[in-house]
C-alpha cells in the first residue's frame, strides 16, 4: 500500500463516510415452548497477512482494507475470531476482573450533559494529535492485531453487529464472553457495525488524553454515540459490566432503526410464560437465580424478545417468544399504590416512562446513559403492548414496613399470572401530582393515552 493511499485512509473526512445512520415458585428457565430457533454459528479462526502484492488477494485483502477503513493499518498479521485454544497459544491470559469504571459518553439522550464534547473526542491538544487517531495509531504500531466479530442481541433482524479491534489476545479472550457469535462475514455485510478499539498497552500520555479530565485512572472507557465507536484503554476491557453498559448505549440507535425496541429489562420464564420485567437493582439482585440473565437489556420485536448479551446458561436459547406479560416494579411507602394491580397499555407506558422508585424517578428504568429519547421509547413500547394485547402489571414492593424481595416477590409475579388482579386505582395522596410534575418538566407533549 503506497503512502498516498495510507494518508487518505488516515484523513478524518474519509472516516466520516463510514458513520452509521442516525413463597414457592419454580421457574423453568428454558422450556422449548418459549424458544425461537436461530441458525447455529460455528467458530472460525482466521489469520490474515497484510497484502503486500497483487497476488495476495481475497479475504486477506478484504479484512485489511476494512480495518484500514476504521483507521487501523495492519503492520504484520491480523488474527480474526480465533478459538479459545488459539488465543491461549498467542499468550492470552485471564485478566483480573475490574468493576466500577466510569463510562464516558458523548451523545447521552436522557438529558444529562455529555461527558465528552465532539471536539474533545475528535481533536485534542496532545501535540496536535487527533485523540481517536492516537489510539488507532497505537494499534497499528503493534505487530499482531486481534479482531473479534459478534453482535449485541441474538435477533437476526434487530441485532447490532460489533467489530472489536485489539492489540491484545487477552482482551479478545475476555470480550468474547460479552458478544453473541455471528456467522462468518456478518460484519462485512452489515450496513452500520459498531467498532470497539482496545488499546491495552497504550502509553500513559495517550490514556491521559483520552480520559479528557476524568478521574485519574489508567483504565478508560470512552464512547461516541454519533460515531458508533468505543475506546477501551488499559485493562478497561476486564470491567464487563461497564463495557456492556457502553455497548448497550451504542447499540440502541441501530436496534431502533431495524425495528426493534431496546429496553432496559430482564426476562423471567415461568412454565410456558415469558415475562418482561422492569425493576430496580435491589429487586433484580434478590432473584438473579431465576432470571434468564442478570444483565440489563432486551430487544423487543414484533414476534420475539432477545437478551442483549449471552446468557449464563450457554446451552440455553438465545431468542424467546413475545412476552405474555409485562411486570413493572415500583416502591411507594405512601399507601397510594396497591401491592399489585393490572395496568392498561397507556398506564404501563406512563409508569415505564417515570420509573418511580423510593421517591425518585428514573425515566425508562434506565440507570445508565442512553442514546434514545425515553418518551419515544415509551411510545414504541405502548404500540407493542397494544398490538400484541399484552397484559401489564404494577407491583409495589414497599407497601408495608418491609420491602418485598426474592421468593416473596416472585410469588407476587406468579399471582399476577394466575389470579384475577384488579385494575390500578390509586388510594389518594399526592403521588399522582408528583408524577405529573416530574414528567411535564422533563418531557413535552406527553400523549393523552399515557396516564397515571
């Protein structure tokens, strides 16, 4: 590849052309009645040498040009989708798990100010060097590059494809548990894949530049929603929770554009019933053993629902039938909200939008950054509930002196499915006014159909 071509690939204007479009209860986790079959995917590991002459063509050329299109020039070899045994042969080790790393995001749609401005993510003062290019230049400088292709959500139509480009086999080894496997060449056929750059051995100076004034730490997670890109510096790749949070945020626009609804929910499967659960973390942590996955995030489509990330039971299904019920959890000690009640679709969308718990509101039950508007998400959610005539319930876990969690909570869920639950009627108080005050200040023109 001549210098002119390489220079053009490193021109920021070129990369902009690659931007994407705007009591007792037994739960049977994986009954066959709830499973939607999906094509099997085989692992394939490929070694790609950089094409140095006209005879070296085919896949090697295609992958290297694709990496160059993402700002990474292969110096020697690129290893794509290596198996676990192959990664170990390349020196991959199990990195010590991290937790609690902050996720720096540009493009948060939930109303909070972005931690990263566009000029900060794109251009910096580190010797006049493009910060993003500093990372890609570092990856380009190592002899061997490791590539992992996968997806967020297992839905064939609504998933977001992801390509990870790393300087470390250990990072690929760790992140392979974060993504669903995809068929060979799925990324090359996708119109808007997400890109993750892992720079585990990058210099401290570049880490400081990418951190952009955040708390001093050699491990950095920085995401740009508009550019569909994520940067992981140092050992940040070993913080699975924060990495998943960043990937979920980046994937939301892609999933939405493909007809799916990205929801911060979990799945419960009881007998022949799939249940979509929206609940705060304390409730989730009290019954993780009964959840399909403790990770937040599912994609709801017209026919099915899929978890964002691989589930704890590797032999279990990756796709489930459309939920028979929706359960929203709130916490209210004022006595206004009954312990359990049935909601109309409009009420379900309203309480989903508010996300009320312990005196605070969390729009769309999303505790992290988001790239989709919560009101638009509530409208789409309402439409799916109406189209599928899905029954919704509101459970108050704090009606008395003791909070309802664990098995007792699961018993309430079972009651919702098996008993004649009365419709929601508040018991007085000023809670309705608090809802209205918060939502009217946060969102404009809430549809009349959405009601307390």
